[in-house]
């Protein structure tokens, strides 16, 4: 008997998970808090640092 190779082809039918703005905000907040705790962010640099952290996470999870 000859054996037959059966190739099962699967496609990704699972829809991509949507990451909400709220989830990104929470993650950015947690990272910012950690940076404040270790002294990497000060009140003077908070606005710039937070915007950069939020933007980086947003670009990463949404593949912009």
C-alpha cells in the first residue's frame, strides 16, 4: 500500500484582537510609574516621557 501525504492547510481565521485606547493608556501609565519610581522620569520631563511611551506602545500594538 502506498501512503499518501495529506497536507492540511490552515488559514488564520481568528480575528485580530483589538487593543483599546484604554488598555494602551493603562500600560503606558504602569511603565511611566516604574520609571518615576527608579528616577528615570521627573516632574519636569513627565509630559514628554509619557507622550513618547504612549506613542511607542500605540505604534507597536497597532503596527502603524
